C-alpha cells in the first residue's frame, strides 16, 4: 500500500506525519490480498487547515482517498484536533475496508 501525503495551509511536524503513517498504514492488512494479486492500492492523505484566518472550532480537515481495484473509498472529516480527526478517519476507513474485503471475497 503506497501512501501519498499532502499538507495544505499547515506545517506538518515529523511526529504528526509519523502518527498519520502509523494509523493509515495499519489498514494495509485489509488490502494485502489485493496487492498479492499484483494490483496496487494507492492511498492519498491530505491534512490541512480549512483557512488561515480561522482559529477556533473545526479548523482542521483530513481527507483520505483509497484507490482500490473496482472501488474508491473516500473519507473526509473536520475538527479542532488533527490527531482526533485521524482517529475518526481511521475507524471509518477500517469499517469501509472490512465491507470491501467481505464483498470481494463474498
């Protein structure tokens, strides 16, 4: 699983990037069988601030697109804490990938 990372209107620290890689990378086990068949799964993660002038409320956005054979999984969340948003996105992606895996094996 290849992960492309993009930051918008936000300086991403090494620890935040590592956290995102850890959380999103842990989902690789759900697409392992697809990759073993020679197909590539591409994950695009975009983290950013909604705008530069907002300082309170839902100012951060995390978007993840997973391009898998015969399906595209997309999750977008907004919130006030980047790590909490990544956790929510991780949980939703896991749920969607489990359904995708069951459908392919079904």
